[in-house]
């Protein structure tokens, strides 16, 4: 049995959201941040900002992605998730149609 997965866009939105590892983050807060960030930047904007962070600050981006993966693992256990929560899929290359 495999765990449900979060879409790449949702994972990227969480990565570029204003949430910080130094603050306690519930699954509900994380879901709200995902929605807000996608609404503000759109899926392409989230992908562009994440790519920029990995280009500009690879070590910090790596550490943030580790935290995001830990956070999504806790979301899996949250009963508030209608789908049981999610994990981020590994990053894959994709073409973004508009300029970052």
C-alpha cells in the first residue's frame, strides 16, 4: 500500500511559502499556506521561485526541502486531511511555459 501523494505544485508552493521551520506548523496551517501561495503565485511562479532558491542557495534550499518532506509526512498522519495527507514526489524536470 502506498501513501497518497501531494502534487508537485502543492509541494513547490509549500517550499516557497512563508512558513518557517522555527515555528510550529500544523497540517491545517500548512494546507492553508499551500492554497494561499498557489493563489498568489500560481503553479509556475512557485516552480520558478523554488528553482531560483536551489540556484542561489543550494544548501539552504536542500535543508528547507528536508523540512518540507518531514512536514508533509506529519500531514499524512493528520486526521484533518480528507485524503489522509500527502508526501511530496521527488522533483522532476519540467518545462515552464512562461519566463520566471
